[in-house]
């Protein structure tokens, strides 16, 4: 086995996995508190990237013949679109899911699919964004695609290092919020037992809103990092990463944040290793990753980190 | 009952709006114009193909009408349907053009996969179809009513391979091609065929999924380990730009060689400095000095605010002119007679070259090789058909 190639593929896999992880955490948190699969989550990811591009254009930072090279300016528009996605996450929950909360769960699930389709196909309308992929202004970040470390054949790109660092930092902050703050305690209580938590004086609506805002912000960060790495933005760009992140969340044990991160990293690694080590693996890249997932779920139905819940009758 | 009232009103409104919409379009049909349909990807992954082709078609239409129209003064009117770069939509669009708008002939598509989806519809309805730029051989194979106005991929694949071996003097090659594209798979196979024939080495053969994949680093890392001297990337421009970028990020300094699917300013916009030093084969170059090319380029720039026409624009332009010529020679808008006239097209003086439609309904034209230098497409060489 060629070691530099293997290490390079590990880096490639972790970089892809980091982005899946940022999305997967949002899926898993919402599932943890509401037992709802928020299918619109992958589209919040898309909105994060699209909004950054739209902001960059409307503020005159990029035009066909001119690009403002400034990390600060980019960081500012990125933060604005991340916050906007947080607000959007709040609104989606407030307007689409909350009215249905005491109805059968399938109602919310179908609403989630509806919101997802609304964002995807609404975004494809000419007056909104249009279905044509457009180039993301990576040129605003000078030197982002330069190598950070070059070790013989091995290249670690600044972009990949940035993505990995941002993901690790955000996961650190998130685990601090969940494990060390009162809000986090309330969040865990709600995910443990919904109605009992309410009886203990926890404001359910507030906790659920916070969950959606946090998840949506993380998805927006993922969307922007994704667009920096693959500078092509369009309204359907959230579809495949969204599905894969969902798979990663299930793989790690849905409802479990550590599980989502580990599941996402493993999925990223499996994808690149399939390409590298299976004959004509690149044709089956997505397929084989999902086959492995099915096998793992057959052996361990609650996912890698999921708790096996015994239903008492 | 009361709660149904708003819903009922809404439905009535939508219904009425629908009617008004219908009225508007049906009133404009029925004049003495010669209606020609154009199916184009005005939006979606390959939007620049459809937009350019449509601009070319409309420029030709204006020139034909300004010169007095066809069939004794009747004006040509093009109805364009957008397929959003989707095969199913192309099929729906062509159906609509034929059954609702009653066009006598159809132009389109650029993408081979979409032309392949449209061809059986035109064949069944017996409406002649002329694809401006689909290069996959399957587009016209076995059809009586389907034609094209460009070379085919057997020739293009050979030209790419010959250029790499004879001009760039390279010996070891890799492939990275879209597995879900008729065009991409076909072109890859024709390049490989020639490489095998002359005994050049193929060291890696990787694929990706067009439209959905954005990450090519896994494939590129594997290709890099096999140490080729050039990579043939037989997909469309969006992925080509991303692939070039990711190859550079992995520290790979080798030319990527593509086909006419690379011809879009988006290649430069997405690929940026990473596409410098790459090559692709094309239908024409705006730098060519032939007077027909220069006349077209200046007319196009005049109509579209100084925009430099790409190959899809000139092919759309020629396709419209060839179609108008065929309708004139047919002497009527009878689709059967237009078909026969199209099949008999010989030495038509098109802007992209003299066009003769052969017995397989293909046109043989020269291939131009474009080199990407300093963020610009520059003319490198020309290969004449045999």
C-alpha cells in the first residue's frame, strides 16, 4: 500500500466528512428533541451558500470584472447569512412545525418535505435565484486554495485545514453549550422526556426554537464552507449533502451528537476509500457507502452510538 | 361551507388566469409565419449552451426576416422552450412545440443526452429535427427525421487523442469522465479507442456523477498516484472547472484535455487560474480569420452588447440558416418535404464551415483546438475532416 496516497485520501475523506458532520448535527439535534426528521435542513445549507453569494453581489464586493479580496469582508457577509439562516430556522419551526406539534408525527414529516421542496423549487424561480449554477466568489479569499503543508507527494490544502478546524471548533462550542450550560441541560432534559421536562418548568417552545436556530446556523456554516471548497452554487446543491448527512446521523445513532460527527467522518472516509481501493470504485462511490450503511444498521439497528431503547408494555 | 369559500375563489382565479394565458398564445399563432421550434437549456447546469444557441438562432432569424423571409415573403418565427438542462423536460418541451404550437421543424438540443431523449418524439411525429451541436453518434443513428449540424464524437475523440500524442508528445494518459452522460461516456470511449489503436498507455480510468458530484479529490488522488502526463476530462464545463481546481490543489501540474463540452465562459469563471494550460476541442474559434466567421462575430457582438460568441452560438446560427434554406428548397412547410430537403443539404456556406449532410445525417466539419492561456481561450490548431 502506498502510504502517502492513503494519507492524502484520509485528508480528502475528513474534509468531506467535516461538512457532512456540520449538517448531520442539525438533523440529529432536531430529532433528539422532537423525533422529527427535518427534511428542510439540507436546504437551509443551500440558503447559507446562496445568500452569501447574493450578499457579495448586492454589496458590490464581486462583479463580473472586479473582486474585492478581503477576508474580513467575506467573514462579515458570511456571518450575516449564517444569522439569517438561524432566523429562517426559527421561522420554519414557528410557522410550519409548531402548529402541528400535537398532531401525528407523519403530518410534520410531510410538512418538512413540503418546506424542502418549497425552498428548492422556489429558489429555482428566475426572480429568486434561478436554476443555473453560479460561481461562488472564492477569489475574495486570496490564497485559500494554496497548500498549507507540502510533504513530498502529500498536500494539505489551506481550505481543507480551515474546514476541519472550523468543524472541530464549532463541535467544541456545541458540546460546551449542550453539556455545560443551563440551556443545554434543558435541551438534554427535553430530548430525554418531552412532557416530563415541561412539567419540570422547562419552556419547551424556547428550547425547540434554540435547537432549530443552532442547527440552522451550523448548516449555513457548512453551506458556506462547501461553496468555498466547491465554488458552484445552485438551489439543488443541498440535496445530496443533505441526504448523506442524514445517513451519517442515522449511521452514528440518530439523536446523538457525537454519533453524528463520527458517523459523518466515517462516511466521508468510506466514500474516498471506495474510490481508491475498489476496482472501478468511483462508479459506485455513493452506492457502496450506502450498502455499508445498510449492513451496519442490520448488525446494530440503533447506529454506532445510539442507545437501544426497550419498550415496556 | 364558509371555510370552502376562499379556496373556491382561489381555484376559480387560477383557472381564469390559465384561460387568459392560453388565449394570449393561441391568438398569436395562426398568422402566416413559418414556425420553428427550438428546445434549449436556458437554465440549469448547462445554461450557457442553451442561451448561446438561442442567441445564435435568433440572430439568424432576424437576418433571414430582414432579407425578406422565406417561401415568398413569409417571416420565420422561432418559439423557444426551456428544458432547464433536464432530459425529461426536453422531451416534454419538444412534445409541446409539435402538438400545441404546431411547428414545422425543430432545432435543438446541444447536449447529446437531451437530443437522444428528443429524437424518438420527432421521429414518431414525423417532424424534422436538427441538432446544432450534439456530437454523440447515437443522436441520429437509425432515425429518418433527425439531423445534426456538427461533427461526431468518433472524429472528436480521435482528434483529442491525436493532438495529445502528436502535438503535445505525451504517452501516459488518465480518464475522468461522467458516468451518467451519453456524451461523456461516448467521447471517453472514442478517445480510448484511438489510444489503444496506437498503443498509448492508459494508466487510470475514473468516473464521476454529473450534476450531483462536486468532490473529485478522491478520484484525482488515485489518478495522481498512477502518474499520468495528461487527463482527459470528457464532461461539461461546470465539472471541468471544479476538476481543474481540485487537481491544482492536489499539486498536480498536468494539462487536462476536454471536448466541446468545455466551451463556456463558466469554465474560466469556475476554474479560474487552474484551467490555464488546459486544452479542448471545439467547433470554431472567434479568432479564426475566415470572413464568414468574422462577419458572424461582428453581427453577434452588435446584437448582444459586445458578447463574444462561443461555439454553441455559431452552431445555433448555422442550424437556423440551414433549416431556413431547407424549408425554402422544400417550397412548403410540409415536414416530409423539409426532411428530404435537409437530407439533401450540400455545401451550404455556413459560418462554422461548409456544411454537407451525409447519409448518416451528420455534418463533417473541421475541429479547432483551443488552449486556455492567461484566462482566455486561444486558437491553437485546426484539424480538417478526412
